[in-house]
C-alpha cells in the first residue's frame, strides 16, 4: 500500500492566489502557520506530555477521538470538492473497496495481530510522509531544494527520525502497540541505538546547513516542520513505548497539522475555481478571504462547508460506538486504511491537475 500523505503535492503557483508577497509563502500567515502547522504545535505537544504525566489522558483521548474523525472527513472533503472520482476511478473507488473487503476478510478470519501490525507501521509511514509533504510545500514556495545536498539532508532529517522512532518503539515495547499485540520489528538495542544516533546527527546537520544559507534561501516553515517532526516522533513513540497515552499526543499533533493544511488547500482551490468561473482578477477573488478581517462572513461560510464531511464522519463514528454492532467494528479499521491510501493519492501531482 502506497501511503504518500501530502508528500507528492505539487502546488500551483501560490502567488496566483495571494494578494501580498508575504502570503505567497505561507498557508495563511507566518504566525498562524507556526502555531498550527509547524513548530508551535510541538509546544502544545510538550504541554500534553506534561498533562499526561501529572493528570492523565482522559481529555486527550476525547480530543483524539473527535479530531481523528474530522481528520478522516477532511480527506473526503478534498475528494468531493475536487470531484476526483471522475478521473481517478481506481484510486478513489476500486482500491478503497478492495481495502474494505480485505480488512473484513482478515478480521473475520481472526487475524487481529496482523491488522494491528498494519495499523502500526502504516500510521508511522503516513505521519512521517505528511511531515515531508507539508515541509515540501514551503520548500517549493522558495523554488525547491537549493542543491542535491540540501535535498538529501532534508529527506534524511524526515525519514531517519521516523525509522528511529519505529525501531525504538518496537524494541522498548515488543509485545503491544496501543495495548494490543502486534508483530514487532525488533532489531536489537545496538542497531536501534545506531539509527537513533544517526537520526539526531542528521537533523543537526540539516539545521546547520540551512542556517548557513544567507538571504533567506530556505523557508523557515520547512525548518520548523523538520524540527517539529523530530520532536513529535521522539516524544510520541519513545515515550509511547512505556505509556500508550503518548501515542495519542502524536496523533493529535498529526491531526491538527493535517486539518490546517487541508483547510488551507481547500480555501486556495476555491479561490482559483472562482477566478476561472467569474473571470475576475485573482486579487479581487482573494480579497474575499482578506486577512484584514479575521472572520468575514465568507470565511465563516467556507469553514462551514469544509466541516460538512468531518462532521458527517464524526456523527457516524458516534452512532457506531453507541450501537455496539459487532459487524461494524472492522469498518473503523478499513476506514483508517482507506484514508491512508486516499491521502496518498489526492495530493499527487496528477491529482492536483485533474
């Protein structure tokens, strides 16, 4: 299963949907991006860690339940809004149906351990690729990587912490993932330590390289994402090996970032579509979403339209949990796997241009 998250996203010229040069380089603005999509979210992550240490995870568990359903709904909003099923029948319809059937088959045949293992490793890959994709959004706003060395350091600073966190978790918690048995990829303490050290050194090398660049050649959003990614995976999976609640913290961090990104992309897509339909100057269309007014009526209406599918998904999950119907249980896992697949397809270059 290819789970690419937003990593293959090739943005349309951002300046085309922006009214000022600064807005051309951000999803919303420098401050908003920092707090919701980048390093600022990691401060909330660390605060959540302290909350678990001193209070427990009840509130975070509830928050994860709500945001996870909204997070899944945001993927379906992107598909419906852009009508991707018209051109991507296999990706949008047939493969999700196959995933649904396969998940039910594994569940009914008693392969619970295999399903938990798939969830574990698919979640790691999915979360890591999302970090890569959002960071690439900022990188491409600056024209792409500065050099092959920059590209290698950037990729390594994302993939190595992801691998190190996976090996650390499977070594420290070889029996259970999220309080369920799974097939652990345990390569031993020596290899785990080597990969962990390599991840730390690679991130340091990436930061040192980017800080040496003059004239703002590297987007700060890219740097923020890489740092936040390392903090999130380290705290989530390493601490999560001793207390599963810390996996919830990483999940909430991931969900907030994804909702922020998908809302911004839906907003830009709507502005560009309006330009095409009405044949107006782009700056006039974008003024509908002017940041001079923090919440104009147009913004409120758009937010309501964006929340339609997330709310539908949340209500469905609530009804399923309340009804406690046994044959519906695999539907939750298959929905998650379908989300991983779809999220890996809707942000590819081909999908963006469909």
